[in-house]
């Protein structure tokens, strides 16, 4: 196939039809390149369920693109191409298609962004790296906000994001007269409460094939690939979100900071893996939550709390990452050097809360925020664990970790 105009490289967490690289393309003349890469699956030893989720969602997205008229060159993990890295895969595709240029949306990870930055010098055609418009605050806008401030307070960033997006605003004032209802997010949960479960989806033939592949290829990675319940398509991810709005959002606010034995999910949305790989859109889910409030279906402390996590914390953490990398990953304020204890993998410890979180993490590739922050995060800090080792643990064990 000669005379291809653009080769569009879509990465595994870019599964969004409106992605900037695709929006700049033309299905009749461009080729989309996707690849399940061994190097990426093992950059840290990612949880088996996370690998199944990403590879299956990628395969379904390739199908969605083909149905929309795109030509997709997809290298599955089992193929010879699956052994290469991004650059080798691209080199091979450039020699095959001889495109006029390469187009890619910026990567979400520093390591990958550095690899992409070298493509311009390596290949003799232009490489366009486009901004990731799925985030509501661009990397440059965050840098401008942070510039010259003594303290980077999330609360001030969040207020600006509320004004900019218009979410939960009455004119230029916050709905309810307060920006933040965090003090109303701290009730203790009791077993008498009705606990909704996140919507579960039976694996289809594509997912079952990927489960077998991951078991065979990454058997020594942490975690159980089955039972597999995540959505792997946009439609199912949307169904999971709608179920959250109907069943859990009304109590999300009250019990946001709670933990309860035997309850892995409480009233959390369990959507971060969908947001982070592009099956759900940040602004749409915030609008969905706001609509539930305006329709009287969920209280303000729940809806404000939910929206704050997404346009506040999620955007803020991403902004800080790009502001402070590459040094950030190795920063170590307390100079802690202890290795990560084995029980972060085995769950074999007498500390009941740590044991519960590790076992749940192994089964679900999910823990809610308070478990991550107050149990595994807090313990590691108190025990003087090397933060880089802990960072690698978080990056490998959670389905949403990119
Ligand atoms: C040590 C540590 C590591 C974490 N690693 C990740 C990660 O790799 N990827 C990731 O997406 N989140 C991470 N989080 C944030 C948060 O724990 C998860 O987003 C959340 O648990 C996902 O579950 P949920 O979808 O049920 O969230 P909910 O509680 O229902 O919140 C809704 C959404 O808000 C966002 N969100 C919630 N809390 C935070 C937060 N503190 N920071 C940023 N966004 C938030 C997520 O997109 C989430 O889906 C981490 C938190 C801690 C303390």
C-alpha cells in the first residue's frame, strides 16, 4: 500500500475516536497503527487483569475504527511485531507504507514521550505530536498556572477549573455557595447500608482469547486475570458509568473517605481505568453527575465531591507530573531506602487492613482512593520504604495506572 498520507500511531491508552491524532486524519487516505508490545507489558510487571483490560480494549477499539472506515494495521501480542518496541514497530510500518508524515497524540508517560521525541531525528519524514485534548487543562496551561506560585494548592487550581468549565456554577458563584463540601465527605460506612456493586461484564470471545494469551505469556506477573468483569468497549463503559450514577453516586459524598471490611468498592465509581484509556470522557462524566444533581437525583456533597476528583485532583496530579518530570519519579524527600516488603505482593501479614487491600488488589486490579492513600501509601511512608519501589508497585498493580 503506497502513497499513504499519514501514519497515525494510536497508543494503548488513547482509545478515543475524537483523539487529536485521529481528528487530524482522513480515513480514506491514512493508516492507523496499533501494537500490543511485549516491552510495554513488561516495562513494569503489570497486573494480569490490567494487561487483559488494555489489550482487549485495544482490540475492540481497532474494530470500532475499522467499522468507521479506517484502515488499521494492528499487531497482536502473539505476532512477531509484538516483540518490538514503539520505534521498531514504527520503522517497519514506515518502510511498508511510505507515508508523508507520522502523527501521534502526546503520550501520557514521560518515558514514552522521550521515545517519541527521538522519532523526528530518526526518520526522514515529519512527525507531528499533537496535544492530548482529553484532559481539560493542557500541560502548558498548568505550567502557566503554576509559574511564580509559592505553593501549588489543589483547591485554587480546582476553583479555576470550575470557573473555566462552568461545572456546578451559578453565574460566577459556586452552586450551593461553597466551592468544596469535603467536610461532608467523611461518614463512617456501616454494614447495614445497601452496597451497590459496579456493573460487571462477561468476557466475550476477544477477551477470552486475551485472557489465555496473558496467562501463557505473563504467568509470572502479579494478579488474577479471571474473573474478568471490566468493560472493554465504550458502550459498556458508559453502561458502567450510568449504573454508578443511578446506584452509587447519591451516597458517594457521605462515604467517600470510608473503608469497610469485605467491601472493595463502597460507593466509588470504578471508572478510572475507563477514563485513563479513553473509553470514557472526563467532561462528559462530570456533566452526567451535574445533570443528576440538577434533576434532584443526587445531593450536592456527592456531586461536588465526584467532580472535584476529576477536574481537580485528576487534572492537578497530571499537571504536577509533567511540571516536575523527569526528576519527580526519583524524588525522595525523606531519603527512605527500605525495600518494598514481600507482603505487598503476597498479602501475608498480620496487619488486617494491608492484607485486605493487597488481596483485593490481586483479585480486582482495583483499590479505592482511601485504601491506596491511607493503607498502602501511609504504611510505606511510616515504614521508610523507598518511594521509587512503591511507585513501581502502584504502576504495576492497578488497572488505571499509566
Ligand atoms: C498512592 C495513590 C496512587 C494512585 N494511582 C492512581 C493511578 O495510577 N491512576 C489513577 O487514575 N488514579 C490513581 N489514584 C487516584 C485514585 O485512588 C483513583 O483514581 C481511584 O481510586 C479510582 O477509583 P474510582 O474510579 O472508583 O474513583 P472515584 O473515587 O469514584 O472517583 C472518580 C474519579 O475521580 C478521579 N480521582 C479520584 N480520586 C483521585 C485522586 N486522588 N487523584 C486523581 N484522580 C482521582 C478518578 O479518575 C476516578 O475515576 C491514586 C491514588 C493514590 C493515593
